[in-house]
C-alpha cells in the first residue's frame, strides 16, 4: 500500500475510535444501568484505557505534520479528530473569507436544562471567529472576545458562522453568530492577533 | 442501608465511572498504540457503551433533585459529575460572595500547542462569573460576556475566580480572571440575568 493510503486508513481508525468515545461520554451521562452494569462497563473502559495508554506521546498532541507536511490539530478541543470533547466542528471556508460550521450538540454540551451551556457557545464562537483570521502557517490568537446572548441555544442542530469585519495591522476584527431553528441565539465580536514574526 | 448512604455510594460509583471516561478521552488523544491495539480498545469501548446504553434517560440530564430535594446538575458541561467533558470544576463560595475554582487542564483542553484553547478559557470564565449571580432555585443566564486575553494559558494547573461588581435590578455585573503560575492570563466581565418570575 502507498503511504497516503496507509495514512487515510490510520486517520479513519482514529476517527472511528474517537466517535466511540464520544458515544461513551453521552451514555455515561444518560445511563440508567444498574450498579452491576456500571461496574462492569467501568472495568471494560479501564481495560481499553490501559491498552491505549501502554504507549503515549508525552504532554499534549499539539500540532503535528501529516505525510504531506500539512499541520494536523487532532487534539484540538473544538476540531480535534482524536479529541472526544470536540463535537468535532468541521469549519468550511467560503471564497469571500467567511467561515461556517454546522454541528449537532447533545447532552454533553448542556448548561441550563435542554440548552447549550453559555460557555460552550463561547467556545464555538471563539473558534469560528478565530478561523477567519487564520492563515496557513500563521495562526491568530484571541485578543478580545465579546458575546451577546440573545436567547437560549437549544441542544440539537446549531450553526456557527463568522466573517472578517476589517483588518488593521496584525489585528483582524471578526464578527459572527450562533443560530438554531429558533433564529440567532448568540452574537460575537472578536479581535484576533497574528504574533509579529521577529 | 439508609437511603442517604445508598445515594452516596451511587454518587461515588458515577464519579468513578466518569473519571475512567475522562482518562479514556485523554489516552485517546495521546495513544501511540498500534492499529490492532486501537481496534481492540475500540471493541471494549463499544461493549461498555452498549452496556451503559441499554437503558437511558431520553434527551439530556437537565437538573434532577437529589434525595434531599437539592438540585443536581450532573450533566453540566463544566461541573457535571457524570459529564466527562467537564474537568469537572468544583466551585467554592466565600462568605463575601466571591467564587473560585482550581483545576488541572490536560491534553483534551488544548488549542494552541501546549496551551488551553481560548474558548475553553471562555467556558470556565462564563461558568465562574455566572456562579456569582446564582441563587438557590433562581439560576442566572449569561447576558453578555467580554473576555480580554492577556497571555496564553498553559495547560496544567489553572485558577478561575470571580466576584460581583454590582447588582442592578435583575442584572448582576461580575468580573473575574483566569491565572496560572505565569500570572493572570484572561480577564472577563459579564452581565448575568435572573429571569423575571411572572
């Protein structure tokens, strides 16, 4: 097999593993299994973690390069292919520079009953607003972020979108919002900064 | 056994299960197991999820009452005892109304390499600022939240703290910050609103 093919297969296996962990996170919250069932499931989870943990990278995933030399943020808390905390968000870029993502948020993202935690709304908006400022090999860091919550964001399908309002030197000013079938729920403005390369 | 004792035992078992899932999330990101090891671990995880998922509450956890009638937010994305996405944060309240929490954030909370995702900083600050406004049986919802990122927040031990700046009618104005051994990394201001009970 060619190396790219191998890499695709490895990527698919990691994606499949992480999706299994995402499902486990959800059922851990919602399970009504009896105590014996919980203890039995926990033993299987510990055995799986021992198996996966027999060899690990130290620290965190960081950004690694794929076989073609492109950066790969598989550990990222919002988009990470191998991070079960990440929904994961798949960020689409339009030719005009705007970005959007659609995702379904389940029980793990809850704050007020039946609704997305306000801080999870902030997490998604930080990421999509920041994505408007990112350039290949030149990441942008959040400078300021302002969120206005207009109504509760119900758990279920959510859309996040953002675009650049203006650029001034190293600063990119971005705006965006979250919406559901109820309409816009949270609006955001952010300033993202490209570190000067000295 | 008395009912309170049973409840303590059940709570400890759920906490233990969820901690096992948190460890699994971490090793899923960092594992260097070979493909056979990953496939074997995935089979165990799927079996555990099947076992836990054989009986589930519909939808999300919401807020349920414990045997003494106190609300229990075990599914919450920041503090939930049964939510493996939650670090979980344990929020301490001082007699002057200020709140604080200390937590260690690992690989699952990463954004920039070696650093906490800016949106995770927002998630934690939204929660602790909001906690200053919460009253028993009278939750507060985020109205606005403004974050100023002063430096990167390194993965590892993080402290979040907040206090009420002023109250005006249904609005509580709160301020707070995140800090690490590097000092203050993110500052936040928020307005939290108690819905009028009509």
